[in-house]
C-alpha cells in the first residue's frame, strides 16, 4: 500500500529521530558520516543565523490515526503512516527570491539513478519554475564525496529522455559538463546560495 | 514537556487524519463547518490547478521514535511526538514572490487573542520580511464568520505593545481599520492572493 521513499523503509536522519547507539561508520574525515540532509540542515542554520536566507526543511508528512493523551505528559502518537510528499523537501526565501530544492544521495560512482527522483517532485519543480521561483537539486555522490548543484533544466531534460525510453540515470560526465560542482566547506558546509547567486548573475 | 498548539491537545483537521463519524456541526451555510485550514487548503488547490501559485501547507512536525515494518504492508509509526513548528504553516511562490503565512481562528466576537500566535512565528515572519518575502496572517472570527488578511506590520505592532505590557489581543476595531477584510467565495474560497496583489500595487 505505501512506500516511502522509493519503496525503501524509512531511514531516520539524525535530526528527525532520537539518536541510537548504532551509528553509520564515518566514510571520510571530511563528512564524518553525516548524511547530506544533516549537511544541508547545518548550512541552512548558518544562513539563518547570519541572516543570509530563511530556508527550512519541510517535516516528513505523516497521516496520524491514533493519539494518546496521558495525563501530565506529552501527547503520544500511537498509529501513523508515512505519506508521499507532494513537494520538494526544502524551501524558503533569499533576498526576495523563492528557493526550492531537493537533496539526493547516491552511492554510485558513475551515474545518478533517476529512480531517486519522484514524478511529483519533477512536476512540482516545473510548476515552481513557471512561477519564477528558483529550483534545483543538490546531488551528493557519497562514495566519491563530490557534490553537484543540478539546475532544473538539466534534470528535466534527463527525465524527459527517460520517459521517451532513454537512459534511467544521469552519467557523472553530464554532472561534470552541465552542472556546478561545489566544494564542501567548514561553515557553511554546502554553500549552495553562492552558486545560485552566480547562476542568476549569468542569466542577467 | 510538550504542548501543541498553545497547550491544547492536537485537533486533527479533515486533511491530516482519517475522517471519524463524529463531525463538528455546521455553523452556517457558507462555511459548512469547515475549518479555516480546510478552506485555505481548498484555495491553494484551486491556485495550483489554475497555475496561479504554488502554495502548500507544511506537514505537522513530529519526532518519530519507533517504527514497525510489518511484512507486505505499510510501515507503521508506533511512537511519535508533536514538535513545535519553527515556521508558519503555509509557504510557496506566486509570480516570483515568496509567500509565507499563518492561518488562525478565534471564537471571540470582539478581539483576536495574541496567545494564538507563537513567538517563533513572529520571529520567522520578521526574518521573512527582512529577506523581502511577503508574509501575513489570515484570521477568521468563526462566530462572526468574518475573515481578515493581517499584514505583518499590524501583527508586529500589536505584539510589541503586548511585550511592553500592553493589551494581549487585537480588537476587532483594529481589524476593521488596519487590515483587509476578505469575503469568502465559492472557488477560490479565500482568495487571499487578490488582496496581496492590491497590497503590492499600493506599495509601488
């Protein structure tokens, strides 16, 4: 009946679930086992504190069925289900611009599988573009430890080709030629707005 | 430990929880017992379908603690808690403008109690204003069946006066003189963007 995301069971991130004792091993010194979500959240907190931009991750949508109200303590949700998100995960405002994006990881060393992206997300990004918002995808090749900012038109083109029977992934070479690679830093960790700023300057 | 919202137990809306048999009585023909949230959601769906704007309600934030994965069926959340939202409930993009607002109901016939608004929401709206986003509050006086679009500066002024020891509510007379009353329609139900459009036109 329900799959989230992509039929995979829900994998809680550091920020959405209490920490457990079994932790993913550090994959490198530079990312210290953090998920891309954690890195983006850190970046957004930096932007917020520095009053650079107001960008938040949307909560995971759940269908709440049963709630208990124990006396003198917090309400407890006892039955709920994951719902399919109808938008991307992150949005907000920066200097009058509407910013809207998705963050995706892949362990592949050679290409980004388009099954990581949902049709409703592509449609949402198309609608945002029509309303003159700025929308893109941040893709992390976790094994390579490389990060790319993918403008919507690049994703859209690959998606349309897939729908016409073309390949189901975007090769790394396309990332290298048509997207913008971003070097992770200390703080902000993934300074995507600097890239967006340049993209806007180039358009005008 | 946790209160949401305003120490009240969670009241599920039509859209977030499966419908139960006990339904709130219709309070009038025109609103048919719908909550303001339902009315705003309908309006946003209209805007979306007509390609006027892309505005969504954010999911209720929950802290997920325990998830079960029954074989061959959907994952079930068995323990979760409500978290305090750090932003307003609705945001999106309209014609290049970032739109961000909160919707609040009151049963009072004479004033809107400021305890309906949270400090973090006021702070968020202040930050959005600094980033040149458009932010406001839609207030419904349910007993009077009247709707108002409250520009952020009106809310902010009342909030600051309260913090300096002033009154803890905004009188209806202030709504009538300093905010914009909106007549509910059939479709779109609460056409707030038309009001915003006029506000922008008046500013320029």
